């Protein structure tokens, strides 16, 4: 869960925004001692991506 607020505060386009969300997810997982991270995003309402990372 993103505890730092909405990703839109970091701006647009989707690439930099999703990169920022991914880095925050990694940092949160490290703080919690590792685990799996699900990161997802969309662009233009009809294109999407989802990725699962294992952080150890």
C-alpha cells in the first residue's frame, strides 16, 4: 500500500510517475524486511502494465 500519497503528485507522463511508484514500493518492502511488491499503472485509459517483484 502506498503510504506516501497519490502518485499523481509527482507529475505526468506515466513513465516518470510509474518509476517513482516502483522505487517507493521497493523502499517500503525493504523497510518491512522484504517480500513481494505489485506495481501497476495505466496510460490513456486503454493501456496498462502490472509487474510483481520479489524483494529480499
